């Protein structure tokens, strides 16, 4: 059985168990028993439960992005030893020379969370340096920083301002979805966005434009 298939068997079993009992109570032993594998097989593919949760999300998101977008707009991690680097995690979709429209990405991201809502609502409540929420923040921080550089298009903005914008909007993006997942009965996570579905990038463009205007006064 190829490694990706074995990983899926383990990941599917883990999700099933988390739908039957709280995620915190599901142990590696439970997963091993459900899959019929042994502990050596589990630890060959995953370091721990946290890495399994992260892989499950990256796999789900990667498959959804490949279904919805052409390969040319997909973004992959570079220069990293992250075991999930072969899965796309983001897009770069230009709507102008200095404009990005990622509304369809956020819709895809929401779809992934909704599809396994019970599982991801539990996973995103976990805290700690190796939690999914911490991983997502660190994953998307450089991506948002790159978006800012695209919007700047060789215009100047102090590095400390770029740092602030990338940190602020990454947190807004990641923690919006964490909050929505934690709301009982929430259905489509961005259903009420309407004309604001691209608010992260339209707001970035506006703030950068305003900063440039003030600089030129």
C-alpha cells in the first residue's frame, strides 16, 4: 500500500474516532486499534496526534484547491522540510496589476472546514506550539507578506509596516475561521460576506494606497 494511502487510512480512522468521542480523549492506541495497523506504522507516518491533525487539514485543503483552481495559480511551500509541502495551500489570483482577488480561496477554505465541521471545530480549539491554529498562522504569515509585496508592486513601504500588515491580516483571516468554527450551528462560514468576500485583500489594497497618498503629500 503506497504511503499516501496508509496515511489516509490512519487519518480517516482518526476523524471517525473524533466524531465518536472528544478529540482530546482519542489516543494513538485507539487509532492503531481502529486501523488494524501497529504503533510502528503510525509513528513511521506521523510524529504525533498534532502532526496527524495538520496533515489531515493540508490534505483536505490541497485536494479542494486542486479541484477548484488551475495548477498555475496554486501556491506550494518552498525551501521547507514540512511533510505537507507537496499539497497546495494557497493561491495567487491577480485581478489587476496591483490587485488580488482571493474570495474563491476563502470559500474553498471554508468548504474544507465545513465538510468535517465537528472534527475541525475540535482541532482548532486545541492550543499550544504544535497546534493546528498555530501552524496555520505560521503557514499563512509569509503568504500574506508576499501578497503585500504583490500589491505594493515595487512601491516603497517601511519593513515594519509590512510586518504589521502581514501579522494583522493573517491573524484576522485565521482567527475569523477559528471563531466561526466554534459557533454551534454555523453553516456556511462566509455565507454573509457578500460584497466583502475579498475583504482581506481589498482592505490591504486600500490601506497601502492610503499610505502611499500620505507619503506623497
